C-alpha cells in the first residue's frame, strides 16, 4: 500500500471551527487590521447602557470576554474592547478587540497589553477578582 492509498483509506479528521467559524485567512486579515488600528491614537469612552445590552446580546460579540472595557467610533468603524476575568496561559489573552462596520466584523483579535496610543476612559469599573479588600491570607 502506497502512502497516497493509505491517506485515501483513512477518514479525514473533522476539525470544529473556533471562534465564529473564521478561517486562517480571516485570522490573518483580522491581525493585519488590528496592527493598523493599534497604531492610531484613540480616545476610548465607556459604553452606554444601550451599547452594553446590544453587545452582550450579540450572537458573536457576547461570547468573547466578560466585560466591555471601552468603545470608540473611528472613521466608519465601531471599535469594541472586552476583557476577561481569567486570562493568561493556558487561558486566552486579557483583551479581545472587535472592529465592526455595520454588522460586518472587520477584525476580531485577542491581545495582551493595552496599546500606548490608546487612552483608557475615566471611570472604568474595577472588575478584578482579587482586590486588596477581597484577598485574605489563608489561616496558618
């Protein structure tokens, strides 16, 4: 039996799509778009209650991240950054960035480290799980 016959005789491996079904080409395109976005100077703002409800209820956006950190309108795109309660290896990175034009997702990228050209909005809630008031040293 030759190598090609062996490959033909075995069933193909079924790979479940990750995220929202994007492929490797989409991931590369999203990453390239994000690289351009993180170089721009952006003054982020806190989301309105209506934006929070719309993003949390969105079939794709609501699945990624735990809290909406900030939103921005840049050109014809609506940018959203969400963060996660649990992040770092083996969990995904701390933030997820979305760039939307209408209902079309132009970029969806996980990242660590807030870009220096992006300014965080004032009044961000503290979503940290371990704070000085909640962490207690275990009894000895």
